[in-house]
C-alpha cells in the first residue's frame, strides 16, 4: 500500500519527546525520517530509565518507531558536508535545539534557504519568539505551569498539580506535525519552503481554552456554577482548581466502586448531563428523583451535587468498575472505568485497533508501544522498531552518492 507521505524526506534533529513524537507520527504515515544523532551517544533517551542493560530504553523506542538513524558529527567539516547534501535532498528539517543552536552550527534559516529554497524548517520552542521567557529552558512540567494547565488542575485546598499526560511534550509534537503538513501543502501551491514553529507554552494553552473561557465568565459574573465551589464556596478573581469536575459544564466526579479499599483504581468517572438525568434515576432505582423539584434541573441539583454523588457511590458499593459501566452504558449514561496502564496494555480492543502494538526489536526482543491514534479507512500504519544507533548510516550515505571508500574515510575521521 502506498502511504500518503512516501517521497517526503525529513531530517530529524530532535531529541527527548516533543520533536520525536512529531517526526514519529510522520514516519508512521510514510515519510522517510532520518534521525541525525551524535556518534557514540545519540539521543539522550537511549539510556534514560533503562530496564535492560546495554539496550535502548523504552523512553527512546516508544518515540522513534519507523525511523532511520544516521550518526553524524556536524562539528567536523566532513560532517557538515554530509549534512549539506542531505539538506539539498530533503523536504523538512525538524529541530528542538536551544535558541540559536542551528545558527552556531552554520545552518541559519538564510543558509538553509540558500541550500534548499523548498526546505521547511520546523522548530519546537519553549516559548514563542519575542516572549520575555524565550531564553528559558523548558521541559514537560515547566510547560504545563507556563501554559496554565497546572494552576487549574488538582483540588481547591491543595497546590497546583501536574498532569501525567504529556501536555507539554507530545501535545506540542502533534501541533508541530499539523504545521509541517500545512507547510507541505502550501509549498505545493507556492513552490517555496518556510519556517514553522510551535511553542510548548502555546500548545498547552491551546488545550486549556475552556479554562480561558472560564476566566472571562468569572470576571463577568463572579462565580462558575459548574465548579464544586458553587454555591457554598467562594471564588477569587482567577479560575480555581475544580478537582474532578467536568470542564464542559456537566457535573462529573470520580466515584468509588467495589474493592476501592485495596485497589487504588477501583473507580469510575460519572457524569450527570441534563438529558441523561431521567436514565440516571432509572439506573439508580431512584424514579422519584425524576420530577422532584429538588433534583429535576441542573440548577436545583448543584447545591447538593455531592449528596447525589454519595448516593451513587452507595449504588456502586457492590459493583466493580467494569460491572458498573456495563450497566450504566445500557442507559446511555456518560461514564468510564478508571483504567490502569496494565489494563490498557492488555486491552484486546486496543490491540485489535492498533492503538497498542507489540514490536520486535533487535536487542530488546518484543516491547509494547503506542500505535497511531488516528484511524483511516484506506491506511493502517505498520509500526516498526526504533533504529539502533547509526543503524542506517551507510544506507543514507549511499543514497547521497557516497561510495564505500567515501564512507570508510568518513568513519576514519569519525565524522559518522
């Protein structure tokens, strides 16, 4: 099957998570992604949090599927020459170096544009150009704090809380992938390359737009009726932490199920939507609540919403999270079990859909990784193992016209 991005060559100058998540997605869809790495060491995640000595860590393997690895020392003239040839024959260069690093390497935007006017240069940044923090080094949790996520996550009587989801890293990578694809379509019309940049702060904020919505509502009316603090608590002038409340205006909470005393994940998330109130009452065996003025409307329910949740927990007491969801879904009630990583890893539906895949690796043996979260009717991405360090160096150099003797000479001067 021909893949949509076949014929697109991408120079992957990224490391750790945000950039590699972006280029991995493009590799899944057919792009020829060449990961340029430092000889002898490579991406730092190759040896971070190792579980098997002398094998690439899962941190690396799960972010670099379907890529090729080229080792190259761009500090040496011979390495720079290889990179120049690669730039001339590539479509996209993706980087997440610190500010000015490409310029110091001798590959400014002007130089890249001179070498290849059709080149798209895509960058992951901590903050947008011109931001007063644009020289600040940014990691996942830094981005979550700077982008507004942390201040609105957690419980109102505790400190700001970081999400375990990679809102700063992988989320930024997904945004950058969209930018690259847009620039490629634009190039088809204009024939010209361009710069594309996504900042981690901007990407986190983009996912927090409902909180920006709430800030404006709070400033206008002084309270937020769907937050647990209403109507008994007080609001300051900033969006508060709302615990497990839903962000869309439908009251929801994480509720205990059978076994919660020993299983820290024996919970479901239960949402009370207006149109679902009658089915909820029927499922709980509380038909009298349907027309009771104290329960009939969302406004009437809010003052004693936690009493309602307590009643639901009583109904859940003799049901596992899976049993509860199986009952509730028959009533079309929005809910879900709190699933652990172990449960997700072994979920047959996720295996069948390709969301979780098992991949053979030359040194690790088989390992689990994520597959494409995007599903197509005419494309099923095949997930292959991440490359060993420098595994494709000779292949890439040969594609650039280097002979076996040339490659030997490059190895002799340790440029590759």
